[in-house]
C-alpha cells in the first residue's frame, strides 16, 4: 500500500509539472505573437517643485539674511540675470489704470495703461466660435495686468467656451496674447470695465505668475486658463489670505500684486494691512505679519 500511495503522489506531481509547462508554453507563444508587453515603470518618489526654508538652511524667512538667500536661489532657479535685485524690489512699481468703460465688438480696440486691447471672433477646435480678446504689451517692460469686463450675455453660456492657455497675470515686453472671454454669436460684445497694470522687474513677473489668479481677484472664467512657462503654482490657501480683504475692499489688486511681486508666495503670506509702495524703500524687506 505504501508503494501505491507513493506512485499516486508522483502522478499528481508529474501532472502539475505538465500543466505548468503547458501554461508557460502558452504564455511564451502569446508574447511571441503579440509582442512583449512591458510592465509600467514603478512610480518614483513624488517630485518636489518648491524649495523650502529648510532646504536653504534658513530658520526664519522673516529676516533680511533669509530674504537675500531666497532671492539668490530664485534668480538661479529661474535663470534670471538681474543685478541689484534687492534694490529693484525697493522701488515703486509704476501703476496705471483706466476705468472709463467701453463696449468692444469685433474689429474695435482700446489703448490703455500700456496695453493695446482688441476683440476678434475666433475658433479653437470646439463647437462654437469664440469671443477673443487680443492683448498687446506696447512697452519694453514686464506688466502685471488685470482686465475686467463682462460679455453682454449670461455668464453661464461662457462655460461652453474652449479653454486657451495664456498667462492671466503677466504679459512680457512687446508680447501679444489671446484669451477667450466667452463663446461668440453675431451681435455679442464685451463690456470692458477697467484695465490695471504694474510695471515690474523680471523676477517679480515670475513671482506674480506663480499666484493662483483667483487670489488676485481675476474672474474665474479667465483664471481657469492661466498658464506660465515655469509651471509652479502656489496653493489655494492664498485665497483665504487675500479674498476676504479684496471682497471687503480693505485691499486692492494693486496691493496683492505689489506684495507678491516682492515676495515669493512659496515662502511668504500676504500681510493684511499691506499697501503698495508709494515711495522708495517704503518698507524694509521682507514684509511679514506679526
């Protein structure tokens, strides 16, 4: 009986081996026929887009030494060749504004605050034609900008517009950009309300581009298309820092842009009572809350 038991066990082993070989042969044949299917690579460690104070060996970003280290790191990271950066950030950023109101139709234009603004009918691959605003920087400087206006149709219909990526915060010297305001049908127009610009240094232009546009009071239908070449964006917590003050009119677009044009939003929070520089060295940098 012992011999029969052993023989039966061996049969099961041989059967298992035979089945395994057949399965393996089938898999090999499949790969030969369909081609080798490579497994997706293992995900790497999460990428870190920001440089923290600890990375810079800075314990307190509120002091002058830390501020200078952050400036030096940012100039290097963004590849900006700019001398006397700290001195530039102590200067007044020239502010221009226009708020006379104007109706823009296709073919009409306006020049205000260093910008040439016109409206054109466009099409960007979707079902509908689009109401496009063409914005041109007529100066040799970086301009932070905000253009406020409303289509003469309910905002809800503008949700059908095709997105068109553009920098909704800053426009480069002599640059021309196109942004989509809404869908377009014959007779539709844009009621332009106001135009604001701040002339800023190149590093400030990068700092401002990192802001979520909503944190500076840019309209949601425009803010959603924001894109800039450095791609890093500060988090949504900035909305909590600025939105209540903008809504209550305790602070302005100019104040928010002026502050973050001098402070990297990855390291500094908006200071509630901050007001834009009106004279050289108005505040000692950095400006931090108590």
